[in-house]
C-alpha cells in the first residue's frame, strides 16, 4: 500500500496504476460505512485510492474542525487489510497553499437543509472533491448515502462541470439498533447514544406510513417530529421530504423523494435519511 | 476534420485521438492570433482540438454578446486548412443546460482591471474553461497573451484546482501598425481604427522609458496616459503596471511586471499589454 502525502507523490502513484481506478474520499476515523465503500470500489475497479483529509474549508467557524476525531494509524491498518492500493493523506497546506483562491460553488441545491444551517459548507465540499478528482483522476468515486445532500451536490458538480468520472452512491451502513454509522457518533454520551436511535426509528415510521398509503408529506413530517420530540435529549434541526434531484420540499410524497433529518444531541449533530422506494 | 456539436460527440472524438492533445479555446471569428495558437498546438501535440463558443456567461448585461462577430463557415475553412483534428462547436444550451448551477470562481486576481470593470466576467471565463478542459481533457491548452488577466486567471484556476494539464501562453500577434489582433477590431470605424494604434504606441513608450532606466511606475503610467490623451477618440478605462502573478499594482517597475491597458473608442473597448523583460 502506497501512502502519498503530497500532490506529486499522489500523481506519481496514480500514473503507476493500471486499468480503472476507484476513489473513496474520506475524512478518516474510518468505520464500517467507509470500509463498505472501499470494498465496493475494490469489486468494481482494478485499483482503489482512499483519501484521508479532514477538510478545513467545509467546517464553519463554530464547528468541530479542531476536535474532529482522527486516528490515522488505525485507518491505515484497516485500509492495508482491505488491500487498498494507494492512500492519499495530505496536510492542509498541500491542499490549500497560502495563496489558494479558487472555489467551486454549486448553487440552489446547496441553499437548503445542511447548506442553510452550515453556510459555506458545500463550497468547501465541492472544492475539495473537485481537487481530489483532478489529482486522482478516478473512473468512479464512492460516496455514502448517509450524507444525502452531499451526494446530490457532488453529482450536480460532476454533471455541470462535465467531470470525466462516475459517482457511485452506496447505501448507509447501520449499527445493529439502526443508528447510521458516522465518525461523529463517538461524540455521543452513553445516554445520547441510546437516544440517537430515534433518527432511524422516525425514518422507519415514515417508511411504514408511506407503505400504508400516506402520501401527504406534512402528515409524515409531523408524525416523525412528534416521535422525535418524545425523546427529551433530541433537538430537531430539520425534517425534510424533498425531491431527490432538486431537494425542493414536497407537498406530496413520491418515488425517489429523499426523507432527511438533522437532530442535535447536546453539541452533536446527527444526520440520517432514506430514499422513498 | 471532425466537427463535434454535443458533449457526447466531443468525448467520442477525444477518445479516438492518440497521443498528446492540445486545446485552443476560442470564441470564433478567427484571426491570425488564433491561428498562431493552433499552429503552436499542432507543433507541440499529436492532435489539436479547437473550440468555438461565444460564452454567454462571460458577457455582462450591457455588453456585446448578441452582436459579438460570428463567422463559423469561414472559421471552419481556416481550421480545415491548418489540419485541425477536431472542432468543438456547441450551442449555448449544450454548455449551459437549463438546470445548470455550478460556478468556478477565482478570487483576488479577478477583482481588479477587467474584473472591476466587468463584474462576473471571469466567473464566466473560469467556468467555461473548466468545463472545456473536463470535456476535451487536453495535455496542453493555448491562450493568447493579449488577454493578460485571463491568462493569469486560467493559470491560477488550473494550479488551485490541480487540473491535469499545462497552460501555454502565446505572444500577441499584431497588425503591421502595431494594433493587437482582436475579433473586436471589426467594430472600429476607419478613424477609430487609425486612432487605436495609440495602445501599442503607449506600450512602446513604456518599454523605451524602462529600457532607459525609469523604474518609477507612476511616471511610466503618467507618460502613457498623456500620450493616449492626445488622441481625442481614445477614452482610458485603466492603465496598470502590476505584478505578473498577483496583479497587485506596483510602485516600482520590475521584471515580469505586466503593463496593461483598456481604452474605449466609441462603444468599442480594446485591450493591450506587454510583459516587462
């Protein structure tokens, strides 16, 4: 396994790879969700590159960039076991040299949900992903459905800028009780961890209502809200039922709609979502 | 010579090219300046792609998008003679489909000179050039020094976003009397055309002053201004002596400084520049 720390090292490693290349962009502190992306890339490509980079530009001023969990040694061990070909692990100034001044902005689909709560977040995401795609030049890149809006934004950027690769979205991996895997779950106290199951339970409730014929989006949102509000540790940021491509909020539930929510537990913000079948 | 009108046609033509590929992005209405770029690309690459696209997003509301000169048949004849391999000639909605929403913004170097006079201009330039690079995937792309700030912006975008290609800047081609070639020269009345020689004459004056040891940038700017103001048809937008990489205005002339100016003749705005040796 090659560990590249500079752009030049990564480009050299890339040029030595033969056949199709898959990229799994991560912020490290890997869990089973990331490993599933790596396995999928391994199955679909001749070679797999994993990037580990806690991207400063997608964190707002009051957010958790400094304390975002990091464990590079453990990450590398996991990736080695999966026979990852290359790990790209740059320092921040490799990606953002002092005179860096170019930004990729996806408008409209970034204005709502996470984009409304975290101004500038998706500009940071789009810019770093654009750079990673240019450095690694993958044939396919793999993203987890857990960050539903990020998936929409990355696919829109690739389509709008005609980037020559395919984006593959992989289903969310969950803990046995239903909690979506996330590096930020480590922030939860034992009580918050137990309470956090309410996100996936509210999605299950929505799924059951829709399976039972409920097409009124407000009724579904309200049922979810009422379920979550019964959990005293949970504070809802938003509950959304939106068009899967535009993220416009829906009046009527439809196929491929994305039901997503952000809920705070103390200082920890958790996301989850499902796509309507 | 293949003429590609859609992204799919262009990608197909690109995949059939062998060896290194040069791209010459143009807005058509080709003159000797463009043809020099094409010849240079031919000399340095196995195959050459020329794009012809009058990019609506780099024109402001009051600008000349609608009346920008177009002569696609003549352009194609010229490119055929030079044995161009592929011409990419998309319609605006091929590049900007209705739901298009992603922009590439280069900050700072776009704030002054053309960027100050034409807000949004360089966002349009950076975005369309980014897309052309992703569609054509050239090894090298060729730009004329005549649009000095555009050269700086494109190089900065490529460097900041780690785009996998080299930008080649080619010297300005001039008419016998010194006027820099530009598709917009066609707008000039015979009297304005004669008066327009004042741009290159003012640059020659600056060159002579600097060769004579004048390093005070303000003295050079003032001498240029005074020369141009003696031409009653000429209205100066700006005269700049700036750092070649940052475009910060200089107090002292130095090597690689860019002396650039924009001057209006009636409704026609002309640019010219020189790099200090």
